[in-house]
C-alpha cells in the first residue's frame, strides 16, 4: 500500500526521484462496524464496535509555507484542493476536503497551531456512505498525522473528541462519539465496549470459533440520513425532558428497562416513547451481548443482534425496505445466528454472524433473495478486524 501511495504522491505533486522521498510519511485509519448498541452513543449508552482492516491511507509531506494541498485518489474529479492554515472555513466546493479541514480548524481552536502546512494524498477502500465510518476514518487519520508531524502530543481520547467536534460543528452532523472513538482506539481481533457517557472502555476479544462476521452492503445510498439522524436525536431529548420530571438523569440510558416501563407514561407522545424504549433496551442488550461474547456464547450474542434489529425497525424506525430485506433473507439461513443493520441506518450495511461452512452458498442465496425483493445487488465482505489509527512504519 505504501508503494502505491508513494507513486500517487509523486505523480500528484510531481516529485522527481532526487527529491527527498524519505520525508514522506504514511498514516492509516480504519473504518468500523458496530456489532451492537445502535443509536445510543448520544444517549449515554454502551456500544460495541470493531475496527476493520480497511480504511483510509494517507501519504503526507510537510511544506515550508503554511499551505495545505490535498488530493484524493477516490475523488480525482475534485482535483487538488488547496487552502492555507489561516483560512480554515467550510467551503462547499472543497467537498471531501472539508473533513480534514474541519479537523485542522478544531486543533487551532484548542490552541494547537501548526506553522507549516503539508501536501497529502488520501486513498481509501471503504465503500462511501455505507455506514462503515468513512468520514470518521478521514477525520481521525488527519488528526493523527497532524498531531505527529507537529509533535503536539494530544492523547488519543482528546484526539477523537476533537474529530467528533469537527463533525458536529464544522460539517454539521450531530453524531455521537462512537465512530471516531473506535476508529482511533480500535484493536486488532477485538471489539471495544465503550461507555459513551464516561468514555471508559474495555477491549473484548472476538473469539468467533467457526463463525465470521460478514458485512453486507445494501448498496442503497443513505439518502436522508443527516436530517433523520438529527430528528431522532431531538426525539430522544424530548423523551428525556419528560422523564426528568421524575428522575434525576442526564441521559436516557441511565434508566434501566424496569424503571422505564414503570414510568413510560411520562412520555406523552407515542412515537417519542418508542424512541426512548429503543434507547433504554438497546443499552441493556449491548451490556448482555458483551457478556455473551466474553463467555464465548455466540448463539445468545446473535439473539441480541436480532432483537436489536427488530427494535431499530419497529421502535426507532431507522431501517427501511432494503435493510429489512437483507436482514430477513439472512434470518432465513440456518447458519446465520445473528443479523442486524449497522451504523446510522436508512441504507448502508448489515452485519451478520455466520458459520463458515458453505459460506459462499449461503451468501449467494441471501444475495439472490435480496435482489428479487429490491432489484439491488448486495456486496459481502468478511469483517477482519484491524488496528486503530496509526503511522505506518
Ligand atoms: C452514526 C453516528 C454515530 C452513531 C451511529 C448510530 O454512525 O456517527 O455516532 O450514533 O450513527 O449508532
């Protein structure tokens, strides 16, 4: 990968052989797949994502002036995007480059001011808009490289919080901390159980035996995601405000299921009540699922995944016909012990826990049923888990 990146870099920046190649540094940040704990990071709940072995690669070389020049192999039609460190404003025509720009801007806001800019080529192999955190991967790889080349020594947790801030304030998507956190701090062959309220976390080994996690892409672009996402967040806030009349809580996920059931009538709107119900029970499911994983009880882990999907479909209403069709087709297979949508929803990917035997046949049957119902081809990838963001040596 480094060689391909370096050759892109030389081509884009017209570096000649005798120029100082060694000064080019290489960074990587993965994507993530969330195994369970959906739409509860912003409700102070537990999530259980795993980092993937694929993501965003960057070749970067510091400049002597304060210019930033960015090129993406994935969006060659956007050409070279240039700006300087004293003009870090959002610009629509800068398209994908607003993600790295947002990160640099948040660093500045926190007093980490770099004097010298850089040339960089970005190259990613995550499907775009598929719910595997391609944007968090771009943000975090930028944060890690900017931290390193300037020697700022911002710690990992602060770094991912700054990336979330960039997404919230610069890009305008009101996401929680899950994506940036897992992309930054993920560990190979582990999922991370993260308490999104306190940011305490523990790694959970993925002891899967004869099973694999398979990601299935609906190839339905997530159309209205951002507006629907912010709408769900507002609904959760409404529920919280009503529940606070009887409970000293700051976040919905502080309530356990029993307490919620006793007092759910405090939430007057039926739809808003369903949203809160999802949040409270999804949190309980995630804690249970993490314990099942720890004990190697994959069958019960899979059941939690299935329940999670039903709740996201019926109560949180963020699935849609494509995700439901792909999950239902998976549920019909005996060797699939768990299947659910992953990420924000409304399109994007599902995650499936499947026995390795006859995997190809199983996936081809699922793909065929899905195509019959939706007219779309699904893509399948085995989710190998990789290391969080780092410099490639
Ligand atoms: C998106 C957001 C995350 C999280 C998920 C849903 O990926 O970026 O913060 O809320 O949706 O679980």
